C-alpha cells in the first residue's frame, strides 16, 4: 500500500506528488497518454504575482523565490492598454494588478505595432515573467519518481474506501493507498463523487488561443504581455510569433476542449483594433479549461468528512504561478502541520469553507 495516491498528472497533481514524495511513497495517476495533457499544456505561461483573488496573490508571492531559484522564469513584463472611454476600466486593472500608468508613447515603445492613434491610455509593470511550464512539470515529475512512480493511461474507474485507506481501480489495474489527493482539474467533482465525497461545484471555463504571425513581421521577442482594458483580448510573444486570446470564459463540461472559431475571430478583431497591422495568418489554435471553485480561490486540503481525501483543485489558470506554495500547503495539510503560507491563506483555501 502506498502512502499517497494522486489523481491527475497536470501541474496540480505533479506539484502535490512532488511535495508529498518527501514524506512518503507516491503514485500519480494520469488518464491521458502524457502528463499535462489538458489545461497545463495550454497555459499562457505567465507569472504575474499581483493577479487573481487575494489568496491567489498570496500563494503567487509565496512561490516567487522557488520559481526563480528553479530557473523556470524569464523576464517578460505586462501592460494594459485601452481606447478612448476605457480609462476607468484601465484604472481599475492597474489598481488590481499594481500596474503603473504610462504615456501612450511609452506603450508604443514597448510594443511597436500598437496604434498610437487608437490607444488612449496605458499602464505597465516590469515584474512579470514567462514560465517554462514544461521544465517545471518535468522538475516535479522527477521529484515524484524519486520516491514513487507516475502512470499514464491510467484512467480511474472506481474508488472504494477500505479500513486502511483506499482502493482505486484504473484502466491499468488496482492501486491502494492510505491517502488520496484529488488533483483532477475539470474532473475533480467527478472524482470526489466516485469516492463518496460531496462535490464542491467546480466550473470549467474555456479559454481559447490563436498563434499568429507578428503583424508587419516585427520582432516581438522583447514585447510585454499586453491586455486590452475591456478584457476582450490579450497577446504575448511566443517563439517568434504572437499568442492572442479572446479572453473567453465560457462554461464547458469536462472535456478535451477546442477553440470556437467565432470567439477567436472576435478576439482577433479586438486585437487588430489596437494595432497598426492586420492578422494575415493563424498558425495554430487551441483551447484549455480553467477550472474555478465557487469563490474562485484554490481548494487545498482534506475533505471535512474524510481527512484521508485531499483536494488539490480549482487552480483556475493560476496553477503554475502558485505551484511551489500550493504544494507546500497541500503537504502541510496532509501531515497536519502548520503551513508556511500564513493562516489567512490556508483558511481561504480550506475545503471546509464550503461545508
């Protein structure tokens, strides 16, 4: 019998497994053929520690040192821009994300294709970084394997409570463990129901992305991530191209998500309204599911009805930037220890808040 069995091989599951592997044997089960198959491989891969709900910001700030020390971050910066009439929206964005207002001319210096005649306001923050998501996933996978294993193609088909722990039936066989960690992303409520644990009401929301050629063939490598004040688009450099998202958040059932052509078209049109060039070619497109709890805070810790069932869910698109602190919190809750992220943050993430 293993000490810990983690269901889900995305950033949440690998983070949990890596931190628990320091305290016992771990098995991570992933239904798909590869790790990080769903939301984790479709992330915007940006670390903005001032972005999200208060508890998300706290976990992000508590993760910064570890992320930088692991060498998975690189400078990017983030900027908000708006057209005439967007000033109140941009002002609120700047306050929420700790951006500093800058003249439009400075915004154009930072992203050369911005249309100075179309942009009326801008704000910027230097402290934002790209995250090498694959490097972080592989780092945590190595930590899991140092005291356990990872099985892909192991979809969970049944979960049964036994006297000493749990029996989990999968497409690859039977597993037993003292403690289960539910890190199943969009499928987290379904996994809970299989285990006889009350679901918490997670909502998967689709986020679509298009990879395009940089308008005008400009060099985008040094540009910041840029967000429209109306939050109908954002863009980010990506290996000589640009990723543009319509910032959609449409509810979807748990699934292998795909982008909606009309939603992408609307987002690209909103992007074009702020720049001097046209989008001439889409290189690729995809979508992922960002899964949120009812209050949009992460859910980390034991189910009130069974301390041997732990939640590690509701990352909502913040999974990479909160990973180190979230993993430490999960391990502390599993071992009934005091978390180093602070009692206020621990309470904000406690599943008991929904009881």
